[in-house]
């Protein structure tokens, strides 16, 4: 193994070795990795480990060193972002820069890092400031695009929240439910509520523990939206062809009669679920706005403006070379764009504040509250609504499964050895089933009715609007 290559690439032994004197006459093999001699004759002006690390970076560059110097001095060549990022890591202190410039010996005897740095400092004025300026230029477009995207997201999210629709109906249902549950108390006639309470809806259980206030509210809104859609589409509440066919096939309604109440309620639920379940799609920008870095949006224009000021100061020290001419045009265009963007930033952030005040008066005056808390709360609530819709859909699917027949239940419970007894019991059960007087239809229908959650002072169908019904049978 070539120990010289190992030292040059990883600097393991060089860190513990003192710099060699320039008068040393010892010789060693050339380092194939750096293309320069790594013998005791080399002169290290920097700390050895740092010198070797810089050498490794220089070796990883995909362009020649002459091309680098030409690009930084005259601007005749363009350097890639990767090359500029690596060059920015070569930044040395003022003391180290002064030490290198004071070297008066033979440059050929310098270590690879010192040799390149000496040439760079002699040929290019303020080379590292130029590297940072070019790196800012190549990254400027992406940073501006990200800022514009964030502002656009906040604007669209504010517009979504200011548009009245199904979201307002959900909030109205929550307020109405809260007032009914708190009836008779000082909180029973509230005109509004804090949106942070939306996160706690799933924590409020019914008195029998069968459901939560979130599921109850969502289910009522789903049913209301489904009924509204059925009426708007001129669905017949009594003579629906599809319901009549399904009732005939399922045997749940008498021949020649309209759909039962349970069938109508199930249809309302099936029609309303896609509407309420699609609310998250309509609020896509609200969910994106919840992930926006507000601090970055507020400070980005100032940071970019400060960087442009530094570049303008650098250009004042430059002659009228190719580097300066190319950078001056960029600075002028960037300043104009930032001026326009600052106005857009102020407008959008003001819109966000007004939207927050619209939902929660005084929230913008709370110093501890996050400026984008509104979007975060709504995003979390929409996720809860989505999950509630999934649970409701699963519940509807389970209700569609037919219950096992009497003969199947008995056969599953009795051992195979008692087959004669099973046959007799099955025959008796079949005979009993054929007698209509054994189980009244009203009792069978009551078992199929939906079990309403029992919240305190909260009546069933509290979202029901009398104008939605065209039949007295729907007001049950």
C-alpha cells in the first residue's frame, strides 16, 4: 500500500506530523492522487490536516484549476453549483490568507493546497467573496421560486377558508351541538367557539359510550347533504325505482310499496359520504399552508436583500472586467424583483392575519400563538373528518351483511353426531318462522333502525331542516 496516497487522501498520519523544513533533501514517491509531490520536501503553510482536506476537495473538482481562476477573474466560463459549493468550503481565515501571501520561496515546493491557494490569491482579487457571489446567483432562482410558492399557497389557503360552504356547515353543526349539550347553562347560547376545540370533538363520548361527538356531527352533516342532493336531483322519496328494485330483491319492503325509512336513510348516507369525504380535497392548499415555514417567508426577502447589498459592495472594488459586468446585470434585475416581491409578501401576510381574525378575533394579538395556527387546526380537523367518514362507511357496509338464518345458527352450534335432533329442531324453527304472528313487523323494523347516540339534551336529527322534507314520514 502506498502510504503517501493514504496520507494525502485521508490525512491520518499527517495530522501528527510536524511540517517539514524547506531545506530537507529527502525524497519520496509522487502522490498519484493529487498530481503533486507529497514528499518531506513539501512546505505546509496551513495546519497539515486542513491542508490535506483542502487537497482532497481540489482533487474532487470536475474542472481544471485554470478554468476556475479564469471564471472568477474574467467571467469567461461558468462554474456549476457543485463546483462553487466545494470552492466555498475552501474559505480560509485572514491570518491564513496573509501567511500564504507572504511566502517568498519556490511555489513548486508548496503542498498542493497551498500551491493552489497562493495562485488563486495572486491572480483573483477577493476570490472567496466572488465564489460566494456566484453561488448566490446560481441559487437565487430556486430561493425566489420557493418564496413565491409559499406566498401563493398562503393566499389560496386563505381564500379557501373565506369561501362559505360545507366547512361552515360543519362548524355550524358543532356550535349547534355544543349549545344543545350546554342548554340551561351560561354556555348554552354561544354565538361562536374557539377553533382549537375542534381537536377535542373525538374526546367527547356519548352517555352509552357508543360514539363520539365528532362522529355524531359528521354523520348528521353527511345525512343532511345526502338528503339535499337527493332532492336537488329530483329523487322521489316514495317511488324511487332503484330503491324499489333493491327493496324487492332484498325483501325489506312490501311489494308495491315505496322504500322503507331505513333504506332512505342509508341512501342519504351513501350520497352524502362522498361530499363530506371530499372536503379535504377542496382544502388542499390549507393543508399545504400548515407546513409552510412562516419565519422563512417573513425573513427571506430581508436575507436576499442583505446578500445583494454585499455583492454590490464587492462590485465597487472590482474593475470593469467580465465578472463584474455579468454580476451587475443580475444585481439590478434581482433588486427590482425583490422590491415587487416585498409588496406581494406584505399583501399575503395581511390576508393571512385577516383570515385568522375572521375565525378567531384577537388571535393575531396573542404573541404566543403561531401565525399559521389556523391552518394547522383546520388541517388536523379535516383529518379527523376523513377518518370519521371511513368509520361511517365501514359501519354501513357491516349493516348490509345479512344475519345468519336460524337453521345455520343451530347447525353451527350442535355437534354432527346429533344430526337427527338438528333436523327436527330446524323443521320446528322453519315452521315457526312461517307464522307471522310470532314476530310482529314493527318489532323487526325497530331492530333495523339506527341506534342514535345519547348525548345529554341532544335530540336526534338536530341538523334536520323542515324545509328539506316533503313528506311527514321523513320527520320521524
